[in-house]
């Protein structure tokens, strides 16, 4: 079966069509992980590329993400029952004292579109909450967002909380937000800095690929 | 204090120019804003550090250093006057004492420089709208709300000239609407949620400010239209969409004036140009000399009808010359010098038009700030009778105006922007004029865990 | 390539305006400087870090980040062209490979953006005058001198459009002269030591640049008149003294053009306005949008007859919006947009005069940059026949002009500045016209361990 | 004898007069240290104050410093023979890679005017040279100047050189120069930052007073 049609439906953000083709493919015994990777995740990569080339806007990307999700809903129970795991898990949140969530939400949606299981703790999140959730779900990534110069130092507190608990090395920290930079990430011993949601996807994929 | 605005404050485009407003405002040390000359408005914020009780001594020292540097340089450059804005960090409103202490440091420094050098300084104190700290936000009661009011009261009592704020009521819906470029929800968030919250909170602000010796200045659609601007700048949403959001945000910011605010409107509220056209109150604006805080497509045009010229915000990072706030005040003073001299020599309107023309063709967001466009749209916008209908009308008028300008090659936009004019037009078209009806239509599409309808008089 | 200048390049004050020079210069990607429009010149430098072999990979990466940010923003803002200045840190000239490697990174980035987006970028490479690394400096031979020439050659070969430099010959005497406000020694340092060194080194620079595809651009009295400016700004020496040093420095910078330089003159050389009046070559200038690098009294007036508008220098520190070089290019582009539009609409001279009038009464250093004053003084200055006599004439003409302006209330200076006009006048009066005589008179008062007379053809 | 005349002569920068009065005072058996403190050093403090109040320029201050030096030349042999020591000793220089010396020279001249014995190492000075000279003369202060962002990190190298030699605590570091700041001084563990030459004098006096 040609999964190209599925990919196109995701790219166009046609959720109904996506559901339909996924069901059809399953009926034709295409392997669920092939549907996932070739049909859904690759489609989102294409969309991401188009965004980088100024061919689509975020709303279009989000429609694709929603369409992909529609497909995932069909696929997930089967993936779970056959033991296929998500490509990774991430905890995300805006740090304590900071209310900005639009950028954080975009990152969450884009990472989800890349096939990563997302746990969003919201805004004004304490170090303890990040640690608890990361341990609970055995996250691969911990994604921290801050938009104020006065809250970005709290990112360091989060990293330190993980150090104190002796689990720093089990997680990869990705940080972002307007006042944050590559060199700031280095200085607080976070692992990566991501400029925006699309870069975050690239970074996350790179990290998860290395982990394998 | 409720006011209604049903006609323009201007009869002629030639009067609509920077530095002059039909209803000027006078500060405690005698600076008249909108009285003929444009003055700098300087804003600063903390470098990377946490706002905690333990850090407060250092924080106060940093604000002292910044205000002293700024005032000293203003005197050296013979600036006749300036406004300083103290935009509080969230913690400084959550703990009113902290905000008030810094407020008073700034008040005192300004008074000292007035006494010593005759420098006419004024303070705009801007508490943070911390009501959104709780999710979903409780807008009209509770401890956070009370602390906001206490911070306003304390700042006014402490001697601030102006009270301003960036309110965020409606943002719970608007953020999602923006990233989805969904104009229907934008109009709901701005026109119903935003304007209702504005009416409520600004009546309080006006009452408390007036009772404590300060003037209620104005608001900004920062969390709405500026977020759109930033998203458009990153290529996330179309520039035409952001431009339409700007004009759709006018009625929301205008609600502060209906509640009794007198200006100057807050710097980052670019929709202030519409408020000035309608209310005649002076406004602060920010452009190229605020590039330290954010890049923009309106570097020059933002100054065309401004009464205060702002740097938006800088931390006191050290540059090669001096700390960044001092760099900013120097740039603003030179900008204002030039604009004021042009006016004195009879070139005010010419200079205004150069500022406008130099930017307006490159971005629809700049185009909708053109003084002629502003008067044109405002004239029709105020025909709508309610804040909600004015929000809807603003969007529609902006779409039409931009479409015409694109057709006439007065704006250059990317090919992929063009379909959005139709998309937006269809969305606005489908919105009913009745607020209740609109609410019941849209309810099902909203994430109802994100906000509390009753806080917006919605059932 | 030796040229002589014995009359003004202008017949009318109305032609002496920003963006236009009688002898424009064209870059490799087709940007014409002085051809009608003013363009930004963007400079950047490293944040706090040492320049070592080990750091070179990181250093190259920082320059890449800065140039990419700047060019990207220039495209976004539809800038038609820009010049980037690479002002080398001392180590980058001491080790020519380092300077050349960075030079080439910048050349390539500019070429890429030209190919992709049609952006007309050009590179000004400015090696450091490291000859003063040895004390007393050896100006005309030795390893350091050879490395300076190698750096120039390599940069030109690598594709730089322009070669500039801030030479420092004479600074050995001038530093002391400045802090003692000793105009006699200032004139000796600039008029004899400086001009002789300029003639020597600029003949080399012109020869090497021309042979390797670059244009020899110009110099600056940075180490002389700008040091005076900074000292005056701090209240160390009188502003009138700094203003006179500026005009006294004209003949020194002019010596580059006599040796065959074609412009654009270097940004921080405010005396460039005189060079433009005399040679007709385009010039770079810096003012309010260079406040990141140094505060100044000439924020607007510096632009009045500029052909390139510069930020002088910023490190790539991160501001709230973006890295500082991107902030700078945004500000410069908006400034240039406005000035170019004013010119297109027929307001070039009006705008120039607004720039000049807005600053000139507040500081004699601004006053001596007034276009009318520049033409007036230049006309008389070039009547003097040698670089030395022109230096002396420049000082005398400036003193007279400032005195008259003070008397007519065209400049406001502090009471304590006034006696210095007489002090300086007496000092200039006493200087003989004969260079040898002057040298023998002054010799006894100089610290002869600080410089090598023979490097300046002095015995 | 009224040393006020001496003070005025220093303030006016009249070197000949200063010499004359110092000789006269010595003839009248005024104590050399009183001549030094009341006549010369206090006069320079007055000049410093006038400078801060924008009443005099640096050239006038330098003339006073020269006049004071003229007096010192008469006084010094006597001070030495009677065992009176300078109020302190300082090593000063512009750090490696940096050629700027005008600010450094001003600081040297002003500190000398304050009665401090100065050892100027010039420009482009290595950490080793600072250490060697500071040890040799048993300096109280080590004054470092830098005007470039790329040479200011070398200030830290100098401090570290002293640490390595185990003598860090014997010296007080004062740093200055355009890109330098209070917080930078802290970050490299220098003791003081001085904004300009006049502030440097205040700082130096404070340090030396504390040492007593
Ligand atoms: Zn804002
Ligand atoms: Zn320079
Ligand atoms: Zn430069």
C-alpha cells in the first residue's frame, strides 16, 4: 500500500482522511510502526521543512499535527499492544515565576507531532514538580521555558534540583525562551538550547537518536 | 468617570502629529505631555537574577544605579524633560512592598534631579497583571487581585505620576487563537473578554489613582497584538493577520479611556495611535530606539504621532560605552531633539510623513499605523456602538484597508500572505453582532478549563 | 598616487549633504557610496575573551554568528546595501593569519547574501596599528610593521572591499599633551609627527590595496581627537579644547587622501567631514546609533554629511531582542531609510540642517561639525601649504570660529571654558611656521624616551 | 608657621613657590611629616574635591601634582632619614595585549599626588611581571588597567598568578578601564573597581587607611 497518500493527508491537515487511510492500511496489514514512521512522522518532517523554507505558517503546521493525532488515536492501542513505544518522552513547562506559555505550548505541540509523548506541567512550575514528573514518567527530555531575565536563573535551580537528587544524568535538558542563549545553556549546565519550536524538534530528534 | 467617545478628537490630518495632543497631561514636576514637544520615556529592567526578599537590597541598588545614570545623562544632554517607566516584575506586584519600595526610590531620584538641575522628570509605575498567575485566572477577587490593587495604591501614594498596566484578560483564549491564526476567536477574546475585563479593572485603577494623587495613564494590547507581531516576525503567522489583530485591539485599549484614563498610553501599545485619534489623549510609542527590546517593522512610523518616545525595556547590561539604560536615554534624547526642532521650524507634518512613508509600504503592520489610515479607520470604527462591535469593525476595516493598499501597491506583501485576506474576511463576516449569540456559538470550540466564564460576565 | 588638494570639492553649501559625494566609490557587489543614498556601516567585536590560537575556532564561530544575524536582518528590512567593518583586535594583526581568516569568513558571508538575496554588502577591513606595541614604537621597519603590511595584503587578497586603519604615529607625544591640555604639543604631535607618519604608511597602504584588488579607504584621528572627546566628556579637559583638537587633526587624516586613499573615510574620524569638503571623497560617520560604543555630543549632527552611518562597535552581548549587532543594524537601517526618503522627497538639505541645528549649540565639538562651518574653515585651511601649516591653521581657525559663535550665543559653553580660548590662542600664536625651528624649540620639553625622532624624520 | 600658604601654592600649581615655602618651613623647624600631610597631601585632596565639583580640569590638577612633587623633592631625603615612610606603595600597569596607557598614566599621577609611591610597569604587562614587581617592592596595591573586551580577561590571569604563588592575600587589587565594572571585579576576585583616576585615589586611600 502507498503510504504517500497518508503523508499528503497529514500535510494538508485533513484529519478525517488521515483516520480513514490509517484504518485502511491496518486492514491491509501494513505494520503499525511503518504507518507511524512512514505515514505520520515523516509527513510532519516534511511540514517542518516547509515551515523552515517559509512555505507554510504555524497554523498550517498545527492542522497537520492535529491530523496526525487523529491517526495516532487509531494507531496507539495497537502500538501499545504490540509493544511499540513512542520515540521518546518529554516533560515540559515554564519555570517558576513565569507566566509565558505560548512558546512552550508550541514546542509541546511540535514535539508531539514528532511522535514524542509529552507531559506538560504548565506555567510557574517548581523544580520539585519537574523532578517528580520526570522521574514518574521516566522522561528522556526535560524542556524548560522562561521569558524573563528574572525567571531564567530558575532554570539553573531546576538543573541543580536534579543534581541534588542524583539523577541529573538520566535526563537531557533542553531550554528556550527570548532571553536564553546557547552560552547561557552551557553556563547552567543544561544540555541544549533551542531557538524556537522547529529547532526544538531537530534537537529532540538528535538527542533521541543518540540515545538509541 | 465613564466617558463615551463617538467622534474623532481631530478635524484635520494636519493636527495629528507627534508631540501634540488635544488633551495634554501635566506631571507633578510640570512636564506637559502632548503639549507640543515629544519627550523620551525610558524603561529599564533587571539583569538575570531572581526577585526574592534576599535579593531586594541588591535589586534596589541596581535600580538606583540605573535611574542615576539615566538622569545624569539627561542633564548632560540638556534634555528638558523625560518620563521613566517602572515596569514591575511579577514578584513586585505579588509582594506589593517590593514594587512600592522601588517605586519610591525612583520618585526620590526624579525629585532630586528636579530640585538640583530643574530636570522635569516623571514616573510611570506599571504593576504587572499578576491575576493570570492562577490558572484559570480569577480576575475580580482573591489575594492576587487585592495585591494588584495594593500595589497601585502604594505606587500612587508614593508619588508616581502615572499608573499604567498591561492587562491580560482574554489572553486565555487569545494565545490559542493566535497560533492558529483564528480571527474569530481573536475577536471573541479581545472584543468580549478583553473589553469587559478592561472596563472592570480600569474603573478600579482610575478610582485608586485619582484618590492617591496619580493619573490613570493607559493600557496596551501587548499580550495580544504584540504577541501577534512577534509571531509574525518569526514567520509563524502572516503579517496581515498581525496587522488586523492590531486594529481589532483598539476597542480593548480604548476601554481604559472610557473608564476614565487620561494618558499617556503605554509605549508598547501601538494601537495607541487609534486611541489618540479618538480620545485626544497623549500616547507613548516605541520604535527603532527600542530595538534593544524587540526588533520591529515599525521603527520610524511608530514615532509619527507619538508624544513620548520609548526604548520599551533594557536590562542594565554593560555595553562598551555605559550601561544600556544610559545608551537608550541618549538615543531617545537625540531622536526627540531632532523631531522637536523639525516641529519648531515648521516641518512637523513633513517630518511625520517622512517617518510614516519610510516604513508603511514594507509591512501591513506599519501601514495600519499611518496617520491618514488611522484617522480614516477611526472615523468609521467609532460609529460602532459597543466595544465588541468596535473590535469587529476594527478587524473588518483593517482587512479592507490593507486589501486596497495591496491592490494599489502601497504595501508589498509576500504572495503567500494574500489568501489570508479572504480567510479573515470570511471569518469576520460570520461573526454575529449579538454578544450572547456569539458566545453561545463559539463556546463549544473553546477550551473551557482555561478560563472562568463568570469572570467575564459570561454564563 | 600623490595628490594635492588646494581647493574645496564643493562650490555650494547646498550640495554638501549626506549620501552624496563628488567622488563616489563603488564596491565589488555594486554598492555606490556617496552616490546619492546613505547606507549603514555595521561594526562588531568580540565579547570578553582572549584572542589566542586555542580560542580561534570559537572566535570564528562568533564572527559567523554576528555576520549572519546582521545580513539576515538587513534582508528582512529590505536594506538595499550595507558596509560591514571588521576592526581587528591587536592580535589579529600581530598574527596576520588570524585576521585574514576572519576577513575571509566575512567576505564569504557577504557574497552568499548577495548571491541569494541581491543584498549589496561590502567589507571594510581595518587592521590594528600595532606598531605601537613596542615602546618607543618602531614605525617603519621590523617584524610588527611587516605583519601589519601582511595583514593588509591578505585582507585585500581575501576580498575586502576597503582597507582602513586607525594609525597612531605621534600619539607618543599627543597623549601627554592632551591630559595637560597643551595645544602646542598637540600641534607638534599631529602636524609634524602624525602627518609624516601618515604620508609614509598610507603610501604603502595605497600601493598594497591597489595591487590586491581593494580600495584604500581612510584613516581617523581616533587616538587623538576622540581621546580628547572622551576626556572632555568626563570633564577632564575643556570641550573647547577637544573641539580645537578635532579641527587640528584634519590635516593628519587628509594625508591619507594625499597619499591616494579614495574613501569612505573611517567612521570614528569626525574630522572626515572636513576631508569630504576638501577631497570630495565619501565618509563614514557615527552618532546616536553608536551610543552603544560611546556617548557623544554629536548624536545627530554627525549624520549631516555622512555617506555611511555607523554604530562604531558592539560586542555580541545578548539584549532582550537579539544580539547587539542585530540591534545596531536595525537602528542604522531605520535611520538611513528616513534620511534617504527625505532626500528623495526634496528635503535633503532641510533634513541635514535639522540634524546640524539640533546639536550644534550645545557643544563646541558639535558646532565645528556644522556643514556651513566646515566649508568656511576648510576654505581657509587649504590655503596653508603644508600638512603642518594646515594643522596649525586648523587650530587657529577653530578657535576664532568658536569664539565668534560663543559671542553670538550660537554655542552655549560653561563659564570655565571661556578662558581656554585665550590660552589656546596664545599657544598657537607662539608656534613658528618653520617645522625644524618648531622641533628645536619644543625638543627640550618632550619626553624623548617615549618616541624615536628618526621614525618621524626628526633629528 | 601657617602651612595654608603652602597648600595654596600647591593648589595653584606654583612649583617654585612650593619649594620656597617648604624650605622656609624646615628652617623654622616645622616637622617634615606635618609639612607633608598638612601642606602637600591635604592640598591635593582639596584639588581632587574641586575636580569632582567641576571647578578644575585635569591639567590644573596635574600642575598641582607637579608643584607637590617639587616640594617632595626637598622633603624626601629628610623624611627618609627620619624614618617617615610613604603612605603606601602601588604597582600599576596596562595588562598584556593592551596598549592603552592614558587612563593608567592619569591614575599613576593622581595616586602619586596622594603620597603613594608608584611603580609603573607600562603597557602590555604580563602577569609574571606584575607579580615580580609587587613582591620586590612589597607593594600594598596592584592596579590593573584594560580597555579592550579581549584584554580584560587577562586581569583574571594576573590575579590567578598571584594566587598560584600563594601571595594573593598580601596585595589589594584595584582594576579599571572602559569595559570593566564593579561586578566584573567581583567575578575575577579583584578587590576594587575604580571608575576613573579620582575615584582611584579615594579607593586607594580607603584601602591604605584600613591596612593601618
Ligand atoms: Zn509591553
Ligand atoms: Zn576609532
Ligand atoms: Zn568603527
